[in-house]
């Protein structure tokens, strides 16, 4: 465990007094199936880390943006601590290398620990996907939950080990860089679609074919405007379909406005 303590110290700048806490922070519950006397899983630390991250981000934004209204503060906080953002943090720091995870179907090894086949594929897909979205995809990517979990559990472990909010907040501030700011905060694609339809007084509805084909479609005023397929998760298919539909409607309205200007 000493090697991993040194690696985590290099990443966070923090040295654990209790290495068992660090081991727990990277132990998935499945790893304990065959050894009930082993260290507990990361779920309790994840719970603590989730609360700490939300508190830190609320405090940080409240201080940094004194004129930002509560609604915008909430959106900004959510974007900076949601699953995708935290998964990016884990990937950037290669925290998944330390994950202790055990399932029947295993392929490959990362940092000495086996990872489930689907998780390996999902991490690879996510790593390739974020290239197109430097800050955040706003729901267009499927972020692996396990990546976000280990960030939350690590933060929880640091707080429990240090018993210091100041120490934890300093580490969190560094880990979460680059943070999403009001200028880099993007509107969710579903929100964009419904807002543009409402503004232009057109009716929008979705057609859910996900169970059959993995697809979601959007219809505007009876006309098909976009679809997307993503079999792994309905919400991602829904978000991608909304984005496609929004893009088509925006282009159509832009073209109509150009024609009217020259009429």
C-alpha cells in the first residue's frame, strides 16, 4: 500500500496518516464479496465526499461571484460536481488505476487491479469522447459512475484523515481545475431545444423508441427534426437527440431570417 500512498501524495499533495482510509477509498463493494473481514468499501466515504464537494463549490461560488443569482449559482455548482465533471477529474489524475474492483467477467489490468469489461470499455469511450468537449458535454457523454465515485470517496477520506475542512478544500480546489465558470457554463441541450421551440411558439414532443432500438426522436409541429441512438443509457440518447433537433431548428430559423432580411 505504501506505493499507492506515495502516488496519491504526488497527485493531491496530501500524505495519509491512516493508510487504511486510503485503501477503503478505492475499494469497490464487489471486491469484498469473498472477504467479509476486509476493509469496508468506499460507499460511506463517497457519501461524505459528495457532501463536501457540494459545500466547497457553494462556498467558492458564493464568494467568487457576489452578483450571481441563486439559480445560476445552483447550475454552476451542479456542473462542477456532477458525474461527468468528477469523472474527468479521475481520468485526468488516473485515479482509476488504484480502483480495487472484482467481477465475474474481467479483462485486462490497470495499475495491478482488474477492472470489469464494461467499465474498461466505458472509460475508453469516455476518454475518447471528452476530446470533443474540453470542459463539459452537458449530458452528451456517458460518464462512468465508478470514476466519479472514487473522486468523492478520496475527498471524503482526506477529510476524515485530516479532520480539517481547510486542508480538504485546498486539495479539492486543485483537483477540480479547470473549473467551469459562468462564461464556460453551457445550457443543457434539452433546455436549449424547449426554449427555442417556446420562443418560436412551436410544439415539441419526443418519441421514445429506446427499449426497441436504443433511439429517441424529436418531433416539432408534426415534423421529424432529429434522432439519436445510444443503447447503453436512455438519458444520453435523449440528450443527443435533443441536441441534433436543436441544431436543425436553429439552422432552419437562421435560414428563414436571412431570406426575410433580403425579401
